[in-house]
C-alpha cells in the first residue's frame, strides 16, 4: 500500500466533507467532465484524481449519480493497472462514511480483490505475510456481504462479488448463485449494464 498517497487521499476526503452539500452537488458534474477530458487527452493521473474528488463528493448521493462515476473510475484504473491506488482510495472513502453505503462497500471489496490480484500478478506476495492476504480476502467478503445486507439488489455488490468468485477455484457455485440473483433483476433494473453480466456468464471472467 502506498502510505503517503493514502494519507493524501484521506486528507482530501476529510476536507471535502466539510464543504456545503449544495456546492458538492454542483461540483460533481464539472469534475466528471474534467476527468473525462483529462482521460481522453492521456492525462490518466489527473483524470483519476478528478474522479476521486467527484466520487468523494457524490458518495452520499443517489446511485444514479455515484454509480456511473464508479464505472468510469474502474475503467480507467483497469487501463492504467493502478489497482493499489484504487485500494488506497476506497479504503479511505469507506473509513469516512458515517452511514454505510452499499455501493461504497462493494467498491471497497472490489478494490481489495483487485489489490490481491495485483500483488500476485507482480509477484509481490512473497513480500506480504500470508496472514495479510487472508485478512484482505476476509475483508473483501465481509464488505460484499455488508453491501448486500444493505441493498440485496445492488449491482456493484452482486456483479463485483461474482467476479471475485470467478478467480476462486472453489467459488464457481457461488458465482453462479450471484449471477442468478443478478439476472432476476433484469426486468426491474433495465438500466444495469447487462452486457457486462452476459460476458461474465459466457466466458467465466470479466471483460478486459
């Protein structure tokens, strides 16, 4: 974990929580637009910072505002491969939530899973005590469970947990259970990004 960056993110989040709600609501759309422009011009680090500001300010807003930002942020994180940054950010954001938020908890769980994968991919697990990996895994599962307890229909929790289990050799049955629950929402939640779900079902892993 990048400790200096974690402290910086936590400080920014703390300052933003002191801003008036009306100002935060107005700024979210502007920050999102700036982030998209920065990403389009190849300024990935700037874009991620802007998305993080927007996510921080919109975490207590309806899922129709927060959800799309989460998706855009993850697309850029996947492109840059900076999963440790996402882990730092969502860890800080979750710690600042006075009232638990299902999508924030699910995002923290997904960030934890991505961080574990990042450690393995970069052969860094030998530098991490085995107990730490187990703790991270337990944390991810607990946060997915907490998210689903708060909102059983939450897309980020159901889809994210299904992806998490897709990487677990013993998790296929649970992945199918989660996908079944998700598919039962197609008629009532047509706005969910169903092509992502279809791809996961067909290929057994998320779309790159």
